[in-house]
C-alpha cells in the first residue's frame, strides 16, 4: 500500500465511506487540469464540488470529465489571469 492508499482508507473509515468507491486517479487528474488550466486554488475547490455533485447522485467519472473539459476550455490571458469584461 502507498501513503495515498493508507490516507484514503483512514479518511474513508473516519467518514463511514467505502474506499473502493473512491477513484483517486480521477480526482487527481481533475485537480491537475484545474490547477494547470484555470488556477491552483481552484483544484481543491473543484474536488470539493465534485464530491458534492457525487453525493447528490452524479456519476463520478462523467462529472469529473465534464469539469476537466470545462477547465480545458477556460480562457486564460498571457499573464495567467482570466480575461475581464
């Protein structure tokens, strides 16, 4: 087991969740896409939003793919900021 596996197992036990239902690669890929294509602080917020959506019944992989697609199409100025106006 890796440290990530240990952490996910412990966090799931704390929250009463099944670690088998957690797709770590899906969450990490989504966080990477948002951090690199939108902004770094958006990564954990987006992971949280994914969790809220999944908690309300959304499919994890499909929802993560939609959010990754949105991040990939996000407009970014050369200085790394979102365009205004």
